[in-house]
């Protein structure tokens, strides 16, 4: 582990910094690997054994169900200081990964191998940290399930656009992946939004013109 990567890791993950040096340092030396990956790099694939516990120190990892090359439903994103629920569940349950992870942007990670993960989670404060983040992610996933099951696609798309800010730099396929549908439906909905004067469409660029209308739709409205 390079010293710079170790320093960033300890700053972002206080639960690791608080580990006793005799427990922390040997694991970092023998069971952790620093990685720098480009956007689009597949970090793990569903249906395979978990090879490590990723800790993000820069960038962002998109975790989704489905195939990395095809249609998928985004579950959550892992940013610096957070942990991956799919990897945690797989390592604790000794099963197969239930989702895949792709670097959403150039990213830097420290990957803890299963032996190192087991040693640290035997320590109660670190285990409590992991389960705390796991519980927060579970609540987010339950909200996602509710949205997918009960909220209309136009409402979900409106909320997703607002979440990107005033200008959305994303393809129609990327937005479709985020809300769990197909590109053609997103394209039709965006054209309806444009006709209503709510957005302005460009090449891989969507400018929000009427945020208030989108917020009303996301809450309960209809196009």
C-alpha cells in the first residue's frame, strides 16, 4: 500500500484509523491493494464470488443489477468513505455477488481481500461501522423497491433529472438504467417533457428549463 493511499484511506474511513496499529497495519501491508481505474471499468460481476471489499478513496462506483453491457437497474452508488452492500453481503454470507459494480468515473480504491476483511470485522467497532452503513443502504434499497413498484416512470424520470442538477450530461440509455426501464421509453418521455417546455434536449445533454414543473411531477403530478 503506497503511503499516500493509506493516508487518504484513514482520513475517509475513521473506523479504520481507529483500529489498533497491530491489527490495522499488517492487514494493510498484506491484505490490501490500491487500485486506480478508468471510468467504465467493471470492478465485480454478479453471480461470481466476491474477491474483495472495495473502499473508495476517490471517484464513484455504480452498483446495479443486470449485465454491465446491457439493461440494468441502478441500486446505489459508492462514494469516498462509504462501503458496498453487495460486497459486504457476499463476504459475510460466503455466497455469490447479487449485483455488478462499474466505475462511474476515474476512481481510486483500496480493495481488502476476504482474509483482511474477516480480521477487521472480528473487531467490534469496525464491524459496527460496516453494519451501520449496511443498514443505511438497506433503507435506500427499500425506498428504491417502493419507487420501482409504485411510482410511475415519468415521476421517476423527473426526480432523476432533478437529482443531476440544472444540466444533465447523460445518454438516454444511462437514464434508462438509473430508473430501470429501456432507452426508448426514456426518449419518449423526454420528448414529452420538451414539448411541455420543461427541458431542452441536446446531444447527451439535457437542460432543465422548468424545475418547478418537474418537482411537481416527481411529487405526484402527471404530464
